[in-house]
């Protein structure tokens, strides 16, 4: 029996729309609409169009919050990215023990999702003022606080964030690292290229898009982290904590839309980072699929 191909495609399109429309409706109601409302309120602080709220959102103490969040996210993303890349390259070069690779994959999948109150409590119980390691070192006459080890300080937060940043970078980099074909290294060696030149001309250019995209992903991941920073230092000058403070109504008269303005800046910042991540991921796919 002859089959009408055009009608078949039309039926498939209708089925696809039937599946996609509920998801599109969900995204529109719970993501797109609230985002548009926040952006609209940010540029209409007094009911009329203006940028006064946006300017105040990056001035004074709020500017300090952005700088602190950028520094915290930048350092945790950079350190976590470098360690994650080195860890992925090391695991690829190790053939034994065979259980190491799947075990590390499983641990990374769990650790990269660990955060919030649970992660904060784990570090407080370990290196906090009454933590296990703190007590152990005190028995030897060593005070961790004298060396700057504290869960409430800047570098203390960086160390806490690294717990989920490094596993996430490892998961991001493993597909790209596994995409490095052994035949490329062998061809380079046959042509007389040293290992250093192989990495300079082949390995690093191929891994660079994935590595940069992964570091940007870590930056976004840490910039939006809220619960962990709140538990460790509720009074810290970080953007997520400032947004919470403002949206709870802790503002003076005339500053009601300041929280929306800060959220608008965060949306623009994260959207720019996500677009750049998408571009870098396409570059990675182009290299590794060839």
C-alpha cells in the first residue's frame, strides 16, 4: 500500500507539538514571564521608564557585593577549573586500577550536586571553630585560625565552593579529554613532534573551548550559590544575600525596586556567560567529532 510521506511528516509534527507545547507553556509561565516582569520593574522604578534603579544597584555597598561575588566566583572557577582539568587528564592516562575511573565518575556526579546547608555543615563540623580537624590541630598547639583557615572568610568560602566546583569541572572535561585520539599523538610523534609541541599545537587548542566553557560554567554555578554562603556568613556582602535582603522588604522608602534592578544585572551577566558557553560547546563538538 502506498504511503503518503507528506501526511506522515504532518502527523509526526503534530505529535512533536503535542509533546513540546506543555513544556513550552511551563517554561513561559515559570521562567520567561517572571524574567520579563523583573526586567520591566528594573527599568520602571517609579512607574516610568528610567535607569536610576540600575545605577543604584551597582553603587555603594551593592557595588561591593558585585565585586565580592565576582572575586569569589572567579577564584573558585579558576582554581576548580585547573584542578578539574588536571584530574581529568590524569585519570585518562591511568589504565589501572580499573575501578578508579567509574568510582571517580560516581563521586563527581554526587559531589557536584552537593551544596546548601549540608555542605556548609560538613565544613563547619570539619574546620569550624569547634570542628574535628580544628580540635585535632589544637591538641598539637596549632590554631587553624592563625593560618587563615576559616569557613566565614573569603578564602574559606573559596575552599568550600571547590568541593563542588572540582567534580563539576571533571565531569565537563572528561568527554573532551576522551575525545583526544591516541592516533593524533602517534602521528605527531612519527612526524618528530615532542610531547610539548603536541600539546601546544594539538592538545591545548582542542581542549581550550571545552576548558573555557567549563570555567565559565563554574563561574555561573558559584555566582548563583546562595544557601551555602548564607549558612556560613549570613551577613556577607554577596549578591545572592543582598537580593534576599532586599526582596524580603528590608529597604527604605523609594528603594523598593532595587532588588529587581540587582536581579536584572545578574540575569544579564549570567545570560552573557551562558551564550558564550554555548558558543564554546559548539566549537568543542566540532573539534571532537571530526
